[in-house]
C-alpha cells in the first residue's frame, strides 16, 4: 500500500512541478517533460501493467490540466508505459544509459505524434522547423533531466521493494 501512495504522490508532485516550476526554467519556450520521464522510468522499473496504468493516470491528468481534449496525452503515455514496461526484464535496472536512451526515444515519439495530430493534419507541413526548434531541444532537455530523475526513481524502487518485503514478512 505504501508503494502506491508513493507513486500517487510522485505523480501529483510532477503534475504540479510541470505546471509551475518547469515552465519557469524553460529555455526558449522549451521545457522538459517530467511526466514522460516518470512514466517511462516507472514502467521500466515496475513493468508494463503498472506502467500502463501510470501512463493513463499521468496522461489524463495532463489532458485535464492542459487541454480541452480528454485522452490525447493519455493515449501517448499509455503506449509509452506499455511499450517501455515490456522491457523491464531486458536490461540491468541500475544502468543509467538504457533508461535514458529509452526516455529520449519516447519523448521524440511523443513530439512527432503531437506534431502529426496538432499541426500536420491542419496543413502545417514545416516539420523541419518544428523538429529542430521544438522536438530536438525538448528531447535534449528531457534527457538531461532524466539522468537525475531516473536515479532517484531507481532509489525509490529499491526502497519500495524493501517495504514490500517487510509488509510480506509481517503477514
């Protein structure tokens, strides 16, 4: 139970940070995506089922707070959570390189999906500008922050495993 409480707190804190402080530290209007870092990190650490549910929760909260359309980001984050959660047993979780690369790939895919749905379908075809000015800087910024946050989430993951063992031994 403690594990889920921690996860809910992290999601709430990230939503608040994304809406407030992260907007203030944006560079050229580009800010990192804490929510993709959280979704992918927890998916890699806990698996695709928890990653999918976390992605759904994070995506719906982002839709509620940032968009008039419910489900747009929820769909993106659910897919990211599910696909990256499928990799949870295929690498060493204490490694920093693989999770960082996966977070960068997911952020890139998210940026391309957002471009396709919000710009390309409305006839704005200048993908080069959008790619160089928005997607790549956000991926770089998110990846740099992911290096720090993944370590923190890995530490929490290990603490949660210890808590789970203690709760199981009490029963």
